[in-house]
C-alpha cells in the first residue's frame, strides 16, 4: 500500500472515530494550500498530512475606563492669608461672619409650601460697581455653604468679561461657561472641576466671547441652568457676576436667579448707586445686600455684614 493510500485510510479512521451516530460520512476535503501542515506518524511509520488552523487567537475585548472627573488643588494656606474662609479653620472670625450671612439664603432654599421660592438654589453675587468685594463674598459663601452637612456647592465664575474667581483661588484659567454656551464644549462634565475642598466644585468663566450677553440670555443658558440646578437635589450654585451698573450681562443673568446678593462697600457706594442697581434686578424674587469692608470696632473689625434692603425694599438713608 502506498503512502498516499495509507494517509487516506488513516484520515477515514479518524473521521469515523469522531463522528456522531447516524451521521453520514463526509467526503475528504482537500487541505488548503495556504494552511501550514504537520505530519502525524502512525505505528507503521507512515506520515499523514494534517492541516493546522491559521485562525488568529481570540482577543479579549478591552474595557473602557469610566471618565475621571478633573480636579484642581486650592492652596488653603494661601486662602487663609487672604482672609478667606477655609474648612480647616471653621472657627475663624471670617467663618463665623459668613455663617450669619449664609443662613437666610439657606432658609430660602429649604422653604416649602406657598412661601417656596423658585430656583432658590441659584444665588447670584454682584455689586453696583467694581471693586466692592463681590468675588471675595462669592468665594467665601461658596466655601462656607460647602462646609454644611446637607449641601454640595458649585461656584460659577460668571463675570465673563473680567473673570477673577480663578485668580483669587490661585488657579490658571480654564475652558468653562462661555465655551459651553458657544458650543465649543458639548458636555458640562468636561469643564467642571472638583476641588480639594469637600463638596465644592467650580465652573470657570471660559474664553472671552464678543456676544457674551446674548449667550447668557440664550436658550442654551436656560437649559444649562436647569441641568445644573436639577441634576443634584442638594446642590447650591453660587454665581460671581459682573457689577450691575457696568454691564448688561449681570442683569440678564439675574432673570434666571432665585436669590441675588448685592455687595455694598462701606463708606464708598452711594445710596443713589444702590437704588439704581436694585432697580435693574426687580424681576428677582429675593434681593439682599451685604455691607463689605466695614471698619467698625469689635469682632470682625475689617469685615462687616448687614441686610439693610432685602426682599426688594428701598434702602433707608442710614442703612449704609
């Protein structure tokens, strides 16, 4: 018997041994030319060509890691040197003063029933003129509220013409609010930044835009505010906005707010400026004022607080 005949006989024996009962014998298929072959040797020394599979090995699917939130580190020692609230010094004078300032704002957030205020968790910090300390107050309020047990806080730098929150915090500028509204960034999570202060996140102002006022008044802004306000039920959003009498952007932003805090610089801001500023935000349901840079004697000699013309009242002649 020739070697070819022995090989064919050997293959028939192997196929019959592995066939299921009742199966019809299959014809011998030719070995593909491209497939490498190995020789099996039987007990009589005959070599039988057997095709070896050339299929690639199975590749395990790669599992994509979940997106990791971007984060920044704020120098708490630097904040303390600047006179700001820091969570590691909860009993400092400035921390105690902002506990007083934040309490009525938090009560409005928690109000239920007929007295409930729409969008009370959207709080805008502004002033009549520049240099009165609105950013200082916005940062302190945000940090102080983040120290509460029941809230998370998002601090938004909405002074898109002259952003200063990041400069005060010692951070480099980043993409943010304007980039989302202009369509340069699709997802809010791409520009939100977590901080090393527990429960405090920040949203940068983003790149300057020539149509900032129109973007703040756009439907995109409405959708963004709704997303930020409702995504987490315990979130309070603090906006540092431009001065009311210098730009129209803060007036547009105020139409979305549940509460507005107007910072007044002691011994500088005139009553006429305060009245004019408050008149620009008449549509906001809650308006409060904070007296800043008061040099009265006693505790808190540098920083003073006051609620002289809250809830749309006209300021009295001796309120500031």
